[in-house]
C-alpha cells in the first residue's frame, strides 16, 4: 500500500523523473559520470565554462540534454492526450491517434519529404501539423453530420479517416520515384528523438506546458464527462461543446509532437491505464501522475533504445565521427444547510413537439407543472415520459414549441446555473472507469466550482451526510462498478443531494430497488421540501407520494390531476389496456389490485 501511495505521489514521481533524467543524460554509447553531467549542466545554466573535456560537454549539452527534454515533453504530452481523449470519448481504449491525427500528420510529412521540404513553407513539421489539423477537422465534420457528434460516431469517424490517410500515405510512397525520400518517410513514421536540438524544443515545451496547465484546471469536467453526456448536462457541462474544444486542443498538441519527433504511439494508451492502477479513476490524482509517468516512460524507452542500439545515439556518431461515517456535526450541517433558491415555482410547456428523423415522439405537449411539489409522470413504455424529462434538463433541445421556467426560456438559462437548481437521476449509470462511491457523489459539487478550486471540508461533509442518508456510507471507498444496480441508483441519488438542487428530476428512480429502498428513497425525496418530477411505473407508489399525476400516452398528455382523480379503473383500461380493481385506503388514496387474467 505504501509503494502504491508513492507511485501515485507527484512529489515522489518528480524526484524519480529527475534521477532518471540525469541517468539518461549520462548513459549511452558514450558513458559520462553523473558528477561530470551535473557539473556541465550547472556550469551551462550559470553561464560558466565547464571544467570538462569540450567534446564531452558538447555531447551532454548539445545532444543529450535536448533529447531527454524532448522525451520528457513528448511523453508528458502524449500521456496528457491519452487521459483527456479517454475521458472525452468515454472509451478506455482511446489514445491520441484514435481520431486519425497521426495518420493525417503522416500524409503531410510524406508529401513534404517526397516533394522536397525546401519547396514547402515550414518544411516537414509544418506539413505534418497541417495534416493532423485537417484530419481532426474531417473527423469532427464526419461525426457531426445531421446531428450532434456522439462518442461512438467520433471513434468510428476516426477509424475511417485513419484508414483513408494510411491508404493515401501508401499511395504517395508507391507512386514516388525517390528511393531516398521513401526511406526518409519510412523512418519518420517510426518516430525518433534523435534530431532533438535546443531550437526545436521551444514550441513543443510551450504547447505541452500550456495545455497541461489548462487541463489541470478541468479536472472536475473530465471526471463528469466519464459519466456520459446526459449526466454531464445535468451538472452544468455542455459535453458536446467541451468535446469539440478538447479535440481541437488535442489535435494541436499531437500535431506539434508528431511534427517534432514523428509518430510515437503506445504512450497515450498504456500510461493512463498504468497510472489508474495506482491512483484510481479520479483525474485529480490521475492527470498529474500521468504527466510525470508519461515523461518517465518515454525517457526510459529512449534510453534503452540508444543503449541497446548505439548507432541510434547521436553521441555515438558525434564521438566516433558518424471513510469514514458522518459525525453528528456533519449530520447537523446537512439538516441546517439552506438550498440555493430563486423561488422556482412553475415549469410551463407550450406546444412542444419533438422528432427523431421522421418519427414524431412528442405531439403538441402543453402543460403547467408546479416546480415546488411532487409531480409523477405515468404512462406505458414508449409513451414519451423520458423524452419529456430530457427536455426539462436539456439533453434534448427544443425543436418546436417552448419550455420556460418561471417565465425564462430554458435555453436561455446557462447550463451551470441550471445545474445548481436542478438535480437529475436518470435510468442508466454505466461508467467504464473505476470511480469510488465517494468520488461519484462529490461530482455533485461540480456546478459550484471554479477552475483549480479545491474541495472543502464542507463539501466532503455534504458527501458523507448524503451517503449516510441513502444508506451507502459504508461503501464510500468501494468502486461503483462493484455495486448492484440498486446500490448504484442510491449513489446517484446521493450525488443529486450533494448538488443541492431545488428541483429533482427522477427517471424511474425505483428501478433495481427492493421494496425497502423504494419506500426509503421516495420518503427521502418527499421529505426534502423541494420540487420533484418523477417518471414512475408503480401506480400505488405514485398515489402514495405524488401531489399531482400527469398521464401520457403515445406522445401526448392524456390527463392531469390528483391521484384520486386520475387513478381509476377507466384510466387503467384506456391507458394501460388492463382491468383492475381500484379501492381506497383510510386516507382516501387509491389502491390498485391487478388481475392478470383480466388483461385487455
């Protein structure tokens, strides 16, 4: 456990990287004592003349130091690109070249080499960078035809563009008559750090440093993206816009690295998974460690290459001529904490229509829903309940008609502001990455946090209290993927509670729950004193907890009223196609007694 903690510590990894860098600069086909290496570097940095053989000084300062710095920069940059891409496309197999970036760069570089780099502005690096950018734009355009680009479409479009670029590269090489140029192109596509020079370091170091700082400010966003596009929207993050921005930045990053040192694969795929084994899935720990491990990985790989293959070492040619449970304080903190309110009272839906292709899913929906009461949506499968809810929390854009909250069109409310007021628990919670229960719940604070803002003790107290309220405090450090469907449902509700909304939208919240927790969860949300809009299938639970029922059928609202007004034998026959006996309890609430032999 201590070794695992050290391997996840940025401080320990930084020391390890420094030691390995010194060894890498000293070792090679021409070995130099570490003391001489440090003396040369110190003298150069202080403006003095090293008291070492000038030939050795030249090897260390002019050849090896730039090469090791480029290896560190490229390794960190490729690991950064891998981590961000895997979060952006929610695919654990994603890496910097999945979108055809490297293949596009290869086309540009091959053309430049075979045409003659002297005839082209910026030479091979410039053409490689241009090819990478064009390939990424082609992927984004192909994935976004007709509707918003999904992660699956991005991956498929990337594979198609990559295959096209590989074919183009092979065709260019096949048609070329320049044997030397063909060999140069082949070597370039294999990737190399051998041509590292001080003047070639400025651009990659600048881009990698700038993007590392930027993505370190996006840690919560990267975590939330792994939960999927729908949940990201409910936490105030436009996943599609973020994905486009990140893909553009990754194209810039990878294009610069590919243009500088050729195509170096593997790092962006392997390093993020290697680091997750020690840090877990949270980007707060993962990204800093991945940057350092990526740098270490490529420095070591390059050291092994030039040690095992001395002819690949420029120095050779130069020298020889060629958890815990919440405390009573924390529970009290939860009880007295005020929800951030703007006194949301009403959601108005007017003539709302929604189509997917030629199929109309919602037909002219008009309704006024109180945002401060418990409203239950009822209706058979496929009637449009989930589609209507997704308009309220903005996964679906309004195509025709209008949805307003207290008179403000929902599209005009910033996502982040909406996420501070509306919490959402959807039907499905598939997460491919290994987040703990506590980390998932803590994502509920994302709408309130600025870039680089740390989680406070108050945030953590809210998480512990919320997990206690849903009965999951003992599982705080367990992986979400180890839990049953019902337990995952309760964790997602805890995330909503940590979000501190004034309106909860629940899409079939009792799915996967046993009877005890169905009652417990609905008791809990009913007792929060905030608005609830929930799609439910159990009519008896709807009658027990809802103040207002909205019944849908075939994409239309059929009727709206109180449980006693709505739940009748006539409604069950007309909406669900079943016959049942409806009686009333002592409180006057309807009770449905089904008879399977009386199905219509």
